[in-house]
């Protein structure tokens, strides 16, 4: 039968305590040195406006056999 489900938070605390007890004494100061303040906000990128595509409308005249007879702009 399967083993009972363990509380993951308790397991994580146990692992962190074990890691803290095994870590060298200067490790805590290294972690504090690596911690950074909040990042500066990045400026928004200015994007060009998209140009509208060029369109050309044409009328086509087709006969009964779907053959093109004439085109009008």
C-alpha cells in the first residue's frame, strides 16, 4: 500500500535547516550581497505606426463558362 502523504512545507523546512547547518559561515553574507533592490523601470519601446496596405479594387466580368471577359478599375 502507498505511504501516507507528508506535509511538503515541513519537509522543506527540514531540508533548509539541514542546508543552513552544513553551509559555511560566509554563505549568509554572500546571499545578502547578491540580493538586489527593485529593478529600474524600462522605457517603453516606440513602435512605428503600420502603414495601411495598398489596395486596388477591380471589377471583373465573366461569361457563363467563367472566362474573364473584361476588367474595370
